[in-house]
């Protein structure tokens, strides 16, 4: 049975890999955030939470013994679609693990002239509906729709 487990772990590994869909722009962080908020609203959705990840990392940098500045700015916007969430969870109740949906906007400290917007890549199947939603919102936020 061990060879079967090894094979199964190799098959599952690509699906578990943390990949992201990203778009780079020369627009300012504030402009991209403004565009993102509007794109979420235009999609008929409501922002549930904004995580100020960059501020948290900077605030706690010395506390964890680091002198590395990762981001100049980094926020993660969380939201959900009742209709699409129901569809993907009726297809597979375990799709609950992907909710709420997040889009991040970052300015890396080592590339301050570039703002990146993105989201995690979702598995094939029903979750592609969510990936398409997030892709449309991210692209609209930076005027690439």
C-alpha cells in the first residue's frame, strides 16, 4: 500500500501547489485599490474584510527579529458571492475551504514602481467559476477588462 500512497501524493502535489494569477501595472497602489473596490461593487458584491498584511508585517518585523522589508504596501480584500458559492458548494461541499475569496494588491519593497494585483489559482472544475469571477474583477480594477 505504501507505493500507492507515494503515487497519490505525487499526483496531488501539483493541485496543492500555491500558485497565483497576477497582473502588474504602473498604476499607484491607491489607484489599484480604488479600482478594486469599485470592481467588487460593480460585480454586485460586498467586501467582507480588508487585511492590511503589509502594515502587520512591518509592525511586527522587529518583534520577530527580522530587518527585511518585504512590501511597501500590501492589502488583501476578502468577499464572497452567495450565488456562485452555492453553485460550487452544491457541486462539492468541500469547496467551502476556498470561501471567502481573496484578491491581493501589493507593492514589493524591491520593486516600488510596480503594483501587483492577484489571487490564488483555483483547481479545475467548478472552482473555475470563481477563478473567472476573480480574474474579471482583478482585470477591471486595473482597466484591463
